C-alpha cells in the first residue's frame, strides 16, 4: 500500500542570544503555522517575489571627476 505523501523535516535554529536572530524568532512565533509560513517564504523566493518590508533606498555614490578635453593632433592623424 502506498501513502499519499512522504514528509521531510528540516530544522530552523535561532540563536536567541543574538538580538537580530531573537527578533526573527519572535516574529516567526507569532504565526499559528510556522511550517506553512516558511513554505510560503520559500515559494515567494522561488517566484522572485520580495516579501513586504520597509523599503531601503540603495544609493550609490559616484564622485564627479573633471576631464580635460585636449587632443594631440598628431595622434589623431594616424587614426584616419
């Protein structure tokens, strides 16, 4: 007789002495069904959907550089 499903278990560990992990643990424990919650997060990750979170603006800094535009006419004639 074959069963309709085969369950696999994976543990998630939280170091509650680490403030960041403790916050993750507290948040996860608010859910009634932890397993289903984790599965939904994995599914969203697979689909490329970002979870609802505060938007963090990514800023890149490119310093302005002044470029002196001077050409050597002798070098330019050899290119033609």
